C-alpha cells in the first residue's frame, strides 16, 4: 500500500517566493501591475503577502514573465492538519456526517492510503 500526501499551497511562502522571483528578474510591483493590466497594485501586494493567490491564468502568465515553471512559483506545505485518509473520507461521505465533523472526529493528520 503506497502513501500519498495531499498537496496544499502555502500562500505566505508562495507570496514570498513571488516577491523573491520578481526581484531576481529586476521587476517592480508596478511592472507586474502594468503587465497584468491592473488599475492598482493591490493584487500584486496581496499575492506577495500571502493574502491571495493568482488565478491559474495569472499564475501561468506570471511564470512566463518570471521565466520559471508554475510549480517553481508555488510552495507546498506538508502541514499535518491538511492530510486525511482517502478511506476514512469515503466512509464519512457515506455516513452523512459533514467534512468538518469527519476531520474533527477522525483527525486530519492521517496520510492518504492508496491501494
């Protein structure tokens, strides 16, 4: 039986990575604002502070602008509270309890078990 961990994006670390990659390319926040056609730079600042993530389209465009693949922009986290068992999740769905109740009763620290 193999174990697969569910990937979760760390928005704060991803934001810091966006800022680092932007600076490495010698681009300003205003440069990104102009590239994306945003009226104000707030969206860029929100990305960089981990308050939001770029849409998939914007992430793709950002990867092209920064010259890196999209997966080099995104930073994943292996936080235990984001991992659950596939088998127990299926049991919870059949039992009629909510996902939140399931996580509370079963604990979200289980690894995904794939047969």
